C-alpha cells in the first residue's frame, strides 16, 4: 500500500475523493463519518473501507492529475490538462542512462515554481534519463571494523553522500525557481510527496530572481556557454528577463512563456523585435477549459505609401460563397497598416485568434526557438 492514497465515496461517482497521507493511529474526517488510517494500512488498492457510519470508500493510488488537483495549495496550480499540453509542446526527448554517456546533461529551467504541478510533470518527462537513486546498504553487524558507522559516520551522512554522488551523475535536471521561499518550500513538499518522492531527485529547487540566478550559474560554472535546453517562464514580467535567458539557452532550445493575459505575450513579442533578441516565434496558444486556440501574434510595419483606394481594390469582394480565412486576415492586415501608416518606421502588433486553426484545455502560452546569431561579417554586410 502506498503512503499516500485517494479515497472516494463508492455511491457517488462524481465524488473526486480526498488525498490521505497514511499514519498509524490517525483518522480521516469525512461528512459520512470517520475512517481510521489503520483500517486502510495493509489493504490492497481498489479495496473498500468502512466509515464509522457504515459508508464505503474505495481506496486507490492517486494519479498525477488527481494528486495535483487534490493536494493542499497556497497558490493556484497549472491544471493537468494544461501541464500535459505544455510538456508536449516543449518537445522534450531523453535517452536511458548508459555507462558511455558523455557530455553535458539536459537541463531545464522553470521560473515560477508555484504549486509544483508543472515541476512534477517536467520531472516525469525526464525521469528515464537518470539512473535509479541508490539505496543505502543495511549494516546488520556491529562487529565489522570496516563499518562506516563504527568509524564515526552516521547513516544519515552516508545517505547524503550517496545522494550527492548520484546528483552529480544525473543526465537530466529540472531547475525550478520561485521568488517566494514559502512557495518553493511548499512545492518541494508536493513534489516529494508524490509516490514516495520518485520524481524528486530530478529537481533542484531555488529561490530568487531568474536573471540573478542565471548570472550566478554562469559565474559558478566559469563559462559563458549555454547550458539550458528548455526554459519555461511563468512570471508577470517575463519580457524583462528574455535578454538574460538567451545567452544560456542552446541554439534551437525552446523558450516558453505562460501568462494569464495575451498582452503580456505581446510585450514579449515586442521586446524581442525591439532589441533584436535571437528568438524565433513558433506559436502562441490560448489555454482554457474548452478548445485551445492558436493565436496570430506578430509585429507588422505599416506601409506609409498605401492609399485608401488601393486598399479597397485589394479587399475581397463580397460573394455568396465561403470566405477564405487567410484572405480575410490579409485584408485586415492592410486595413491595420493603413490606419497606422502615419509614421513609416512605426510598428504595430497583430494580435488575434487564427481563423480555422485549433489545437484541442487558463492563460496564454508563447513558444519561441533560440536562433543562432548571425556572424559579425554577415550582419555588417546586411547593414
């Protein structure tokens, strides 16, 4: 029996259940009576237990989705339907560990730990890359003079040493950072509490500002070379950190920005364009309870010489047949360009749902790929 179980009321199929951390002599209080933890301990998954009022509850090991939804929270989590999609869109691929593994490990940065829901999903995605955490050998005899405990080292010390050695040999690492130490500690408990901490070893928790953390990492590593393969920013001011993220993100690495407002994604698009950051926008997705829509978010330069008559000629004539969504969007681009054509160098932002394009679950997710900077001579020639 796992140390954390979910119990659901048998007669109500819509009852989500509750998460219970099992401890001897403890009781679970429900609106249908008490359930003793001792009555659950020792039972098999899917078996029934009785409350003091005679009602039956079915016990089972919670799924990751149930665990995220039902565990106590101090911040709103990213819900399972969204976390699954985000991890899928990040396109993470790892290989199983081998004795011949060389080179740098795959490293992911999550800025904005929050509840730890995405942290768990990211850790699960890279879990196969790391070897099993070694178990400490049990020393049954005290007569062996080679026993490390006899020489003054405690079992706890040995566990720490063993864990640190294992961490240095990891092939995939999730760095998760939050500005709040309270949120970070809570998320660490959430991650460690799922299935006896099976995914906790893949995660390193940090507290602080993401740009400062990047600077500290560059200093401690003693190199300016990129080390991150994926970066996820769940921050209200993500656009102010993009310039600092770029140097440490591998070429073709994925940058994801998650915000509750589309205007915050627009701020990122505009900052990248204005400061010529080496990012290429891949897509912008609206996440929600129903259908997920892809958005068209880009900067356009209005044509100052565009005349109203020319715009009208380019607009599609009305017809009884179906309207091509692409042509309609082009026409609206021209209208937007004409309205903003007073200053030739001024840029405008196109920001709207893409017609006829849907992904199938809130907030907005912007995805960029890290581009390779153009060589200096090519950049000068282009200028």
